C-alpha cells in the first residue's frame, strides 16, 4: 500500500475560480506559490518558488471561492493527481493537488475568515453552545 499525501503552505497567485458541474457539484481551481529560503553551499541566502495547482470540490470549493483571494496565505493538504488530455494532436499532462483540507492563515484583513477544514468541516470545531461551525 502506498501513500499519496501533499502538504504545503503558500500564497494564492490568482483569485480562485469556482464552477459548477451539470449535476450541481462545485469545483474550485487556483494555484499557490510556496516559497523556500535557504543558504547555498557558500552561505549565501537563496530563495526558490514552486507553483502548485490546487483543485477543491463540493463545499470546500465554495468556501475557497467565498473566502480566498489573490495573496491569501493558506495551508493545504491533499493528494497528487495527474490528468492528461490531447490538444492539437499533442498529449498534455497536468499535475495538481486535490485538496482535502485547508486552513486560512494570516490576519483577518488578508482573508475574511480564520480557518476551515476537510470537506468544509473541522470535526472538533464547535461554537460556545456546542453547535457546529457552518464550515
């Protein structure tokens, strides 16, 4: 048995795009930039960036579309998935993270809400009266 788990923190490079399939299922696409700072062998500070395509489904997709925007910092985890299609006779491939869990980071000014979770809920999140938080 294998493990297919991706975890990262990054900033959205563009506003999320939410679309609805014919059956009403929401799907949201966006990408994040994950920055890494390190010192090279000579001790000089370096920085590299990886751009990661993210896709979210169902209620989590709607939450992303509602609360995230370009520049928002997020923690995301999910599984890697590679899709292929043909365009103009050329086979093309795209690898993306199918997001299963998301947490909004940064100040409330950067994003309108603090956090959300797997498929739109964090099992442990409740209000003071014991009710579930709506996402």
